[in-house]
């Protein structure tokens, strides 16, 4: 997933003339004009209408990150049309045509920045060739702009709509060689464009998965085994079926462990309200005794025991950390921990499916619909080509909708009721309890510093979740965790403890936890060396150097890291450690998902220990180009508020008897407007690196910055999350 999406010349751009003026991409075009339409399909992404408006397909799932607007901006720029001419439609799911279609890891920009520009440029070149042939002139005498081709010497011009049919006769260009615009001439890229769906969202129009409607739709509510890994023992289907409006009771496998066994019961009714209320009459009995042994208290105790032992597995060993620690001028040791977190999407999990004649059609708010296709193939025993997936807008994902359990669930129910479209909806408690949680973790760290305050040794025994030598999903740690690459003597190791709770990726996966641990700990190390954290970071980074990427970790540039540190310190007027009398200032830096971010936070501690973030300054380097500035600003500000919520709103999932104990937003609170700082000041540092994504890398630094600010204000070092007033009262 690290490489840019490859666009195949033949499958992307080969066009042929069919039906008079209509153009189709091969015979298998997914994003094509409907029956009887007169628009011209130039390639899999572009349709040109008779009025010279242009419909551009957005291929990736829209989860609030702005991709449905951003990717078409790239195409429109190189196609050389005005943004006012553009209309955007979501493409179907077809990776044979569109390549990877997913939302996760802030990959959309690095994977698609060049390929989407090439799509637009190739179509523009075909239109230019058509005009040159029509007028018998050289291509280099032609210019484009505002959706038309102009011949300067004769002052002739034709709209793209007038040239589209002739463009089909041109040979498909080599995408690697199509001429691209100089960034200095951009008219769309780099200009703020509001989200294409924003007017419809404000008007309350149906866009999301939960809004899907069609004739004959029936509704499904689900009762999952509350204890992860438990299976169905018995339930009272007869009583439920007597309830007016109930149509079916269907046992299914939820997609959680254990694979292949039914662990959920779905009630289908003529309304979701009826189906959900009928759950009270199911009276299920679960086979879950073995799984009830797991609890948060038990995991904490197991982690504490494990930390007193040597790490089971070495992650990174270089030099002699023990020897360097023994000879250090000072040593610092601390233990840090963080809890399970839920994704808490505002739109609960849902999916709609229609099974008919051995095939299934699915309307899915999925971040990774192709992965869902594979799961449905396995669950239903049908071919991949027998599955049609429509992308809906997604009301919050943050990684939760990378797991396609809802697709597997509704597919099983739809197969049991062929010919009936079925919409499955989780209630809020289902959504919080039956998540794939951000894993909990525990760290025992130590560092040595020399007389100048420079770090000379680093050790971490990371206790994490897993079994059989394999970490749970999202529970790993990189051997390149900062500052391991910059320290000569390092010993990083991990040990596993078992849990039954399913885990997954949460926005800025692993980074959202590791930034808290390492940047908070390094603030302790800096203090022991008589430094503030920014200066400690500068000395640790040293001279400009680039470290190669390792595994999923991209290459790391010390110069780019230092540039955002210096920038944010200048923005905030950083003067070193400042705090006392209930007010404090903290700093945090982190590199994740190819983005370099440094943040400064001012906090006030109220009587009783409540923490309020007053102001945040953010400096980020995500490469050479900010494609949509207004959306970039919103992504960073939203990431900061998300991180504030993880740190301060009381978010955590606890296991009791093998089940999560949260039920709704009253006991799993999201950040409210009163928690948001008055100002979040954002500036970007441009570098020569290719543009990269913004959905995640601004989140991690704010959490340690808050904790470091609390220390500056109170002198109390917080080494576990979330921060609660009782810790500071």
C-alpha cells in the first residue's frame, strides 16, 4: 500500500465509439453514462456532458477526510477545466478498473497524487490531438483552458464537448509520459474548495449508509454475544416470531472470533424499532464461560507481572544499552499505560444488502470495500464477480470501518431472505461494545543521559496484547520508534499477554499511543538533563540525515523534523519551560503516516483538577503541496480536537467478565464544543517531498503536549490515560 496506484494504459484510457456520440471505456466501464445518455465517457473517471460540464468520478470512500473533493481536484486541474464546470459522483467498487479503493493510513494522497493528475492530463492530451487533427495544425500551437481547446494563430476554439467524439479516435497516451502542468500554473490545486457533499449534509439529504432506502426494504437488529469469543447456546425464536412485524430470526457469525461458529442472532422486521425492541424477548443463553476470565484488572495485573521479567521478544538491539545505562551521568525510568479505546462513530455500523438469483448487491459505508467483498465471498460461498458493492458516504470511520463485519452480517441475513433488501443497523450500545478496539498497552522505559543532557541509552519493555508470539491487530510497535534510530545503545523488546477483546486500527494507529508514551517520557528525560523538550529534540536530531524506512514506517528526515519544531516554537513564542499556578505550556512532536508535526499547548487547571486546553499551535510538513487548504486546516483542527478528547474526556473501554462496559456517550464521552480550545493555529512548512496525507499525523503530538503542559502547570507527571480530575485535585 505504500506505492502510488498504478494506472494501466489499456484498462484506464482505451476508449471506443459506441452508440453515436457516447463514448465508453472498453466494454466494462463502471463509471459510464446511463442508458440513453449523450455524455461522452473519456475514461473511467471523466464524462463530458453536451453542455460542456464535466462529471468526475471519486474512487475512494468518503469518510469525512475530504477525499471525494480532493481526488477530483487533481483530475480537474490537469484536464484544464474550471471548477465551476465540475460535478462529482462516487464511483462503484471495482478495483480492476480503479485500483485500490480504501480510506486508511493517510494513503490516499501519496498513492493518488500523480496517478489522478495523469488521468486528467491524458484526457486533455486526447482532446488536444482531436483538435489538432480537426484543424490540421500542430499540437504545440494549441492551448487549453476552461474546458476548451484554442488555436492561438487563428483564434479558433472548440469546447471539450464538441471534441469528445473525435478524441475517441486518438491512440491512448502513455500515462508515464503525458505532460503535466507546472505547479506554478495550478488554478485548482492549492485553492480552497468546500466539500462537494456539504450542501446536502447541511440540508439533511440522504447520503450515508444509514440513509439507504428502496422499495420493500426490511430492517435488521442484532444481538451479539456480549463476551468476545462466546457462541450461541439457545434463544427463544418462537416468542420473537409472534411479535407483530417480525419477519425472521436468523443466527449468524458476526465476523469476530471464533470463526465458523454462530455468535449472533439477527431479528428482521418491517421496522428497525420493532426489530430492536424484539431483542428483549430473545432471552439468549451464551456459551462464554471460558471467555469471562478476561478483565481490565486482570490485564493490568498480568502486565505488571510481565514487566518484572525480561522481554520475551527483542524488537531492536544495538550497542550495549545496559552498559551505557550504567555509565550514564543520570538515568530516568518510568512506566506508562494507555487503555482500550472505541472508535465511537456518530453513524453507527450499518449495511444494506439484497440477495437474488445467487448474487448479492451491497450498499456499504466501508473504508475498505474490497476487503469486505473477500469476506462475503468466504461467508456465502459465491464468486467475487457475483457481488456488487455501492459506496455510500460514511458518518465517521477512524479505522472502525476497515473491519467489514457489518457486510458479512447483512450478507448472511440477506441470503436467508432472498429477494428482500435488508438493512442492518447497530444501536449505540452495539456500536460501542462490538468494536475492534484500539489496543491497550503498557511500557517500562529507561534512558541514560550524559553530563550535557544528551541521551546515550534507551530501553523499553513493551507489554502488549497477543498470543503465540503474534501481536493483536494494531498492538505492535516499530523498531524505528523515535528516538531509537538516533541513539547508539538501544534495547527494545516486547512481551505478550492474552485478551479476548477484538482489536483494530484507530485514527493514527499505534502512533496515537506511542506519541503519548515516548514524548511524555522524553520530556522527563529532557528535564533530568536541564533542557526543555524542543531543545532536547534538536540535540537528539543532530545534523540533517535521512533514515530509511523500516516495515510500514516511511523514511525519516531529521531536517524536516527540526523544521516543524522550530516553526511551532516561533509561532507560539516558546521560551522554555513555563508554568505554575494552574497554568502550563507543553510541547509534543511526532512523525507518522509520512507527516511531521510539532504542537504547543497551553492549559489551565481548574480547582478540582479539570483541565481545559486554551490554545494550540500546530506546525506540519506534509510535503510540497497542500491540495485543498481549507480541508487541510479542518483535518488538522479536527485531529487536535480528537486527540484532546482521547486525553481529557474520559474515554476508555474496560473489560468486565470478558465484555466491554460502556453503553453510550454518557459513559464514553466525546469531546464537546466546550472542550475545544478557542484557537488552533495551523501553519504548514513546505518541503521538496511529494505530498502526503492529513487524516492522521496531526493527532498524536497533541496528547503528550497536553500531558507535558499539565506537568508544567502542576508538577504532576501523568503516565496513564485518560487524564481525570482526581489525578490533579
